[in-house]
């Protein structure tokens, strides 16, 4: 009987401790930004992930890194106080083709496993068709 009471107290204490601390909540529920179909000529490739510290302790973004060098993330400097909002900026180099990249965020947040959050970007960079006004148009050959 004493073991059961002791285990119940341990569980209650662990639950209460897990609820205090910094907590990171991103504006987009799925942590994904969809670039859609974009052109390198008309899009800088810069996007922002907005988040809020909903906890009761300062949030620290320890590190932010991407799966490749074509995506450069930047983290906020300093602590994000409880109730405050900040952003993680991501710049994709806009190479033509599909975009499927993951950005890993390391934090002291207690509401995510190990303090790690995966952010994703997706979309497609298309090559803008150039029109050469000096080029003759090919006319279809008519057969009689």
C-alpha cells in the first residue's frame, strides 16, 4: 500500500514539474511553411516562423540548423520572456526544383520532446520562361 501511495506522489510531483518552464508554441500548427510555386527572379526565399513562449520561464533558442547548406536559418539572440513572441528566419537559396527541407530548433522548452522542434519548408522553385523578341516564331507547316 505504501508503494502505491509513494508512486502516486512521485507521479503527481513529476506532472507538476513538467508543467513549469519555458514552452514554445509556433503560429502554424504543423510547423510548415509552403512556398508554393515561386520564381527565383521574383522571390527572395526568406520566410519566418513565428513562435510564442507560453511558459513561465525564459525560452532559450540554443541552436537552429538545416539539413543542407541551401537553407540558412537564423535564431533570435537572447532569451524570449514568458508571453513574448519572436521569429526564426529561414532563407532558401532558390535553386530550381522542389523544396523539401527540415530545420531543427534546439531549445530549453519543456513542452517538446528533448527541447527539439522540427520546422519544414516545402514548395517548388520554377524557372521563369524568357521571351526572346528577336527570335522568329516558327510557323506550322501546312500540308496540302
